[in-house]
C-alpha cells in the first residue's frame, strides 16, 4: 500500500462504468479514498456490490451525484480531492440520432470536470480519451502507417459521432489546461485505449464487451473480416492510476493498446476454450459484400463496413517507456472476459 495514498482522495467520474469500476477497485486496493460520481444516487448499492461491499469499502468509498450535462455538483465533487480520473463519457454505436447527443456531453462535460478540478486545487486530472481521438482520420487502412500520440483524428473527415465526440472532448481538455494561469497546480494526462475487454465487475457489461458476449450467445452465424487492437480493462485502469501520479505523465497522451487481432481469431480462441461447455461460437467469415449491403440499415454493420480489411497499426512504445506499462496476453484477457460474463449470468 502507498502510505501517501491514505490521506488522498481521488474523484472517479462515471464510476458505474466498465473502466470506472476497475479504476476504483485498483485505487482502493492501493489505499486511496475514492469519491465516485453517478447520475443517479440510487446506483450506489450497485457500485458497492460490484466492488465487493463491506469492510474497508465503507470507509474508502463515497458516492455523489453529478451529471456531465449540468454544472451542479461538480465543484462539491472535486472539493478536497488530490486527483481526478475523468472516465465518464457517453458511448453509442447508434448513428441514427443527432451526433450532438454524444458530442456535447463529452466535450462540455470534460470542461466542467476540469474547471471544477482547477477551482478546487486538484493536482492532476487523467482523462479517459480513446484511440478514436487518434486514428480516425477518414482514410483507408495503410500498411505503412503506424499511429502514435502525435496523431489526431480529423472530425471533418466523415468519422462517426463517437469518434468525433472523443476527439473534440480531448481537444477541449488540452485547450482548457493550456489557458490556466501558471500558478494553478493542475496538470493533465490522457489515456487513449483501444477496444477494451477483460472481466466485468457486475452484471452490467460495457458496450465494448458485447464483442465477446455476442459471440458467446451466437447472436450472428458468421463474422465480418474486421480486426481490433485489444487491451485489458485491468491494464487500462493500471495506466490511469500510474499516470495519475507519475511525474513524467503530465502533459502526455498515452496510446493504451495491446495486441491487434481479427474478430475471427477472437472467436477461434473462445471456441477452443468454451465449445466443450456448450457455447456454439461462430467462426465462419461473412462475405464483405454482405456487410456493405447491411451497412445502411445497421449502425453496427456500418461500423464493420468501415473496418473491413487491414488493421490500423498503433505503437504503444510511449506508454511502455514513460509509465513502465505492459499489456497482458490476449488469451488471458479473452478468457477472463468470458468467465466473468458466465459468472454474472450475462451469457
């Protein structure tokens, strides 16, 4: 346990979320007090249950209400905190609605959190950004391009509403910190994960974990030829906790990415481990033309059509070098994901 942590409180926004719960669990394990924000206080019981309940949790965890779309609550939430992990952000693959339903809460909510942190003397905010803010540039996959922290997604290149929201929110975060007076102690770091998998801590699965749960439930008989760069949620949380205090993390972005893998490869790993337990995981490839035909009628098919073919290559050299971070093996992540979904009755 970090002795200094005993006297420090960390605000975790969006603590009910997939990454937020894992961040809270690691912070409490390290000895910090955690104050988590929820949109509805009625979810406090759910959070405490997901984190194990009882014991030190009663003393180490406080739950408060705050909404990204409103000013109320954020100053009080940040008051007395040394650090903030701003994890909360809207997430949806449905592109049928107004893109501003994602963009405005993500961008303006991030500024609200940073303003509260700056006004209350917080030392560092770690923002959960995304690879969606780095590698979504509207161009076809290029075998010779390796993305890193110097790259930015182009919000004017016809990218998805989610990709645009993460790009504009992170841009707003850096712009806010840059205009702070020199005397303000606040520093910023951004963690940019790719597809996040790994164990769920409650019965509510994160949207990213649907990649695994849909395969386990055999929601589709065949799979598009798409690839992902995968990272374990436990490694994402560890990156947040390290970036929170590491002196060299201030002013830095971190591509929090692990192994690149095809969806069919993911399915084959799951099939090898769970077919014997009655799970009929699809491993057949869906023709590209059929994915493109379905794209106008389905948000998920539209996302898949954009990703057909090669994987975007991403470097994790920076996060390894600065934070001493290392991702765990892909198969460990997939098995932990599936086991937790089975344990919580999701599949």
